[in-house]
C-alpha cells in the first residue's frame, strides 16, 4: 500500500497479470477522449462498464496482447496507459479537479481538500506532498490555474456577468477574482473580454509549473482557501 493511504478501493494494473478490472489512462481530460477510448475498446471486443476521465472499468479478461494493442492505439490519440501506482494517483488528483472545474455545474459544497481526501481515500497532506514532489507545483496552484481557465470560458460565453462568475467560482468578491485573474494572465477580466483573439490553453497543459502563481490575500489580508469551489452551506 502506498504510504498515506486510508484504504484501497481500486485495482491497479500489473503488467504481469492477465486480468484487469480497471485501466488508468493519462491525458484523458475531455468528453472527446472518452469517445476515443470507447471506440478503441470496441475494436478489441472489450466491454466497458464505466469510462470516466482517466479511468476505465471493463467486464472481462484482457490479455497482455490486447493491452499492448490498446496501448499502441491510444498513443496514436495522445493518450497513455498507466502502470505506476503513484503516477495513477497523481492522474486521479488531476482528473478530480478537472471534472469539478470544467465538467460539473453542481459544484461541491465542502472544502475541496476534504472532498479530495474522501474521494481518493488518502490523507490530504500525503496527496499534497506527493503532487508537489512529482509535478513541481502545488494542488492549490493547479486548481487556481484551472479556475482561471474556466473563468475565461465563462467570459467568452458571455452568459454571466463578472459578479455572477465570481459567485459561481466562489470568489469572495469581484475584486478578488480580478486580482487573481490578472496575476495569472496579466489582464483584467474586462480587458480579456475585449480582446478579439481570446487565447485559451488545452486542458492537459493547464497547471504546469511555469503557470504557477502565488496565493493572493483575501479581505483583511487573510489568505483565502483556494481549494473550495462553492460557498459552504
């Protein structure tokens, strides 16, 4: 068991085994990725139960030959099968964040560190230390990077005003959102909205160390929790 684990509730790929119940895939960050994975599984005659971001659950045996065929096919689409336990855990952290920020309208109503710890069954301190060691940036900075990219998307949709976006993304104020947005992008939200060529980053490239930023103080100079997505009830 990896240090820091509370309990295990998933089966990790072992290249020496012939049966795989769950397969973990790197760079699987969008609905399009899910479609690609489903198609490749069908080509191999494999029946899937669940296809989530970064994780696939199949119903039957998968031979080493089938696994190599799947690995080769996925590489052609920029996806990668994963075997290393720590790498799989890092990918699960990333995919949990991506799912919550980019693909969920009903945001969680608890502190995200608690949510992540409960979802992955690991102590948050262990998750945070492992993520920083492997990625060269913190979970908090990774989340901020994705929140800013999500804000860009909401601005481009032009369905919500900046006050509504600040509330949706759980900023304490418009000023706090604007300050953090400018810290990351170099632009205010208003300036970004006025740009004709609004540049956005691919999801899989968001949160790399060069994009890391310092936490900004909230009201009264107190640093705000950057890993809470919605206002607690």
